[in-house]
C-alpha cells in the first residue's frame, strides 16, 4: 500500500492545523475575556489574585506559541510538545478539582460559561487533545511535517466548529421529566 504514508502525512498536517487553530482560539479567548480567565485562574487553579492576571497572560502566550509552532512545519514537533504540556496541565487541574469534590467550579475549558459539572467529558476531551498532540509530534518528528494547504486549513476550521458544537451540546443539561421548555 504505497499511499498509506501519504494519507498519514495528510492526517498529520490536518491534526496539526486543528491543534494550531484550537490553541490560538483559546489564547485569544483568554485575552478577550480576561476577567473570566482571572476568576478561573483563582477559583479553578488556585492562583492568588495578585498573580492571576500574569498567569492568564502567560498561559495565553504559551497557547499562542504552541499554536503558531503547530502551524509551521519546521517547529511543529516543538508546538506539539508544548501542547501536550498545556493540555496535560489542564488535565491535572481537572483531576485535582474532581478528586476534591469541586465539580461545580468553572474550569474555563469551553468558549462559553457552562453550568455542567466537571466530569468524564472534560477528562476524555483533554486526553483526546493530548493524544492528538502526541500524534502530531511523533509524525512531525518522523518527517511528516509539511505546510498547511488551503483545503487543510478549511478542514481544520470545520473541525474547530465541530469541536465547539460538541462543547455546546455537552454543556446542555438534560430535561427532567415534567420540565417545560
């Protein structure tokens, strides 16, 4: 099957483009909504109020750097490593909050405020994102790093839209019997 390496290369580029867009969108979201991001840093991550603003800027810059590097073939593996560290850090904070019984705290994990308690969805989502970053890093390190083409950028935008839609669907609370819309 001579086309398998080509398919893997295309998949690697597609995943890298999605990762780049998601990280960049997350960074911009933190910078635009700094008030919410500072509250999340304090309540979810346990950062002191005096450092919360600095932490938000630092995390947003790390996400932006990981996103830019994920887009550029020559530093894609480094972007993937940084993405693993970022999403691994978020995962550890999620697990810490869940273990402490703090399921109702806003983790800042979505692009909008959510009333859904922390649980399996957020943990699995971060594990999948870490898996994508690992795949991008490994495939990039093995020579599958190529520039993102226009169609791949459009597909990455579509994946980002699906990611956002899934996030919104998972934020819905199921209706209890007898409730009226």
